[in-house]
C-alpha cells in the first residue's frame, strides 16, 4: 500500500519529531542531514548531491525541502535520504558528528529472498521496532528497523551509522549489505538498484494512536528505550549459534553460555531437527515467577478478576494500572493493591488498559479521582475499535512492538471475544492469544469477567463455580481472584491458584471497607470485624489513616 501523497508531509513531520525526541532524551542537540548520494548507487536520483542541514525547530522547512525534490512521487525525482546522526555546527561552517539517540537499519529482501517473521521477532524481543517495507504488490519486502537508545551512541567506523546499527542488521539476517547504513523516511518511495521500495507509515511501528502530539511522542520514546549492550550480546549469540533461529530461541542471549550450549549442539551431531526435539530450554526461561503484585498477580501469566456486577471490578483494575504507570520518587513508598505492595521496580513500561464497557466520560471521571495529580504517564487506554479491518488479535500483535508491557487489563472479557462466551473454541482462542502475549512479553495479563446472573457467592472459592460462559474460563487462568460484597464490606481472595505455595501466594480472604470518595478498598485490621454495619465517610477516612500508618 503506497502512502497517499497528501499524507506524506504529515508522516514525515511526525517521524522527524520522533527522532528529535529520541536525540533530546539522551542530551543531543544540533543538526540532522537530508541528502542524496553523489553517485547513482545504491539509490537513483534525478539530482545527486543535494544537501540540507536542519535543527529540531526547522522541521517544516525540512519537510518542504523533501517534498520539493520528491516531485509528488512522480519519476524522475529525488527521494532524500536522512542521516539521523546529530551534528554540531562549527564556527567554520563545517558539521561535526556528535552521536545518535537512535539506532537504525534498512534490511531489504532482494531478488527471490523472502522476509521471515522470525527476523522481526528477534528484534521485537529486544525492544527494537521493525515493520515491513513494500515493493509493488509485495508487502513484505524487507524491514525498517528503529530503536531508541538509553544513552547517546557514538559514530561507527563506517561513518554512516552508530554503534548498534550493525548489530540490528545482523539480527534481522536479511542480506542487503549495500542498503543497511541508510535511513529511508517512511512515506517516500525510493528507487534503488533493486527496485522501488517504500515503508508506508512510521506509525505502523507503534501501537495505534500513540503518536498524537509532542507529549505522546516523548512518552512513547521514553518508554521504549533499549540498552545497546543487550543488542550487542544478542547479535554475538546469534552469530555464535550459526544463525539457527531454534538454537538462538532456546539458548538465549547470554554470551557466557555460548560454549556450553554449543557443546550440547555438537553432542546431537549438529542436527537442528534432532536438537529441536531434545534441546534444553534457554537459561533465562527458568521456572521462577516474577510478580507485579506479590502473592496475587504474576508476570508472564493470565490472571482473572471475577465478581458480580457493580462490585467495583473496573475501578479496582483501573487503580492498579494507575499505580503501575507512575514513576515514583526515590524513597517513595510503593502503594498497596488488595493489601499487597506493588512491585514498582517491575513496572517500568507501558501499562495497557482495554476498556470495553466504559466510555471516555466514565474513564476520565474515574481517572480524575484515582490520579488527581496526573502522575500516571505510562498508561495507554484502548477501546474496542482498532482501525479498519484490524481485529483484537491482530492488534495484540501490534502491541508486541512495545518493548515492556508490565500490565495489560482486558475489561471485560466478553467485549473482546470473537464469538459467544459459551463457545469453548472461541474462548480458547481468546486465552491462547493472551497467554502467548503474556509469556512472550513477561506481561501480567488481567482479565475482568462477570459471574452468572443472580450469583451470590459467600466465599472467594465459590466464585469459580459461578463464572459465566465456557468451562475454559475456569481452566485456563493461572490465578483467579474472586471478589464479592458482604454488607458494607468487600471480600477478596484467591478462587483458583496454580502457583506453588512457596512463592508466597495470599491464601486467606481479605476484608475491605469501600471508600466511594476515592474509589478504593481499605484493608481492615485484625479479625473480620463487624461486617453488617454501614460505615460513615468519617469512619472510612479514619480506617484509611490507620491503614496508612500501619503500612496496610
């Protein structure tokens, strides 16, 4: 799909804003360079040797310069390339390279070569963004690769790229050496020695609607940074494992393990198919659990929160997302959720909340109460529409581009099923997609689900037998948190738990007072207490203050 010519200026302006945001995030300020090569190799241009330097404040001038030479996309023209390296301008008028806040690579599928999905997967797993180039009717003609760095990267020996670019190219494993160091702007069609290539839209590298303005651009850039050393280690292992994807996936990216891992490969006669059926799991994928909420919500698994309607499920998961999306000050106490301290050190990326029932007015009103100071800067709300022709499962694949997703909430499940909630096949497909996302991203996926009509559980355990829909809702979650009301109180506990008790799971039911003023639950001290008395707001405020003092 070729980008409409009228959309190209806006696409390029957004792309340049993204690049400048990444440079500024690592302290780089200066000039980038638009140009055409002096020779007609590897790109062909009507006018070779074009040169235009511009700063962050010159974005519109840069866009106008690009469109002037592009001739509305008609040949002959000159599609300007970008040098993303930031330069300083000297007193003599010459430009001196400083470095870059991004890494990049252009990996084009040439001739009869076919782009494999695993090329992008290796990059996504490391937090590097990648999506396909188009060539005519072929919409998988290579990869545009872009990564945001956590520190400025020095210029590489070739003078055309920076540290990390070569490693990204190696991991893509698409033989196109002559194109690798060049940066092609999205939206423009580039006539190369091997045909006409275009990356239609930079936003395809990101979740939908995350590049709306400068604030959102800065937010996604800061949440998507990577360490280049991690990329270098992965590239080293990729080559050491002789570019076998199955070896790389099972052995991982720790260079210290290469010698021992290759010894095992040698012992199975270097037979890749035999290795696939006998090889050990990668060292990083041990059987340990990490928790977002210790004792309640593990990372890399699907947890369900189930309760009757009107019991505060949506407020509770919204509160969790807000807590996890805040960057806390050093020494600031971690908040509690259902009485357990949030593992804030595990919550550094984008938290995704699929709100299928509550529209923007309700979400915004609730956010004003749960986050009055607007501190939750890493919270991404999603509804039920993901663009023309894009379903929920396809959108999940796009969300994989986000390097770190500590929490994903689906509220409620039935809004995102592809069919009836009584259909075991439909519900299995739903869980299959979410489990795969959770395991591949290390995400704590939390599904909100309703109980059967007129259900009135008297304990958290009873909730499991009152779930609406297919038996799959019972079988597939690793953890089910049951919640029910008892007079003026809310009771919560584990209805199902497939995690060994030595991981410190919360085994008792807990009793909470509801605070409607702050949309929160306050864990009561000591024994269950009096459960049938209505509490005044003054009594609730007193309980909240006591809980705060006691660290509950």
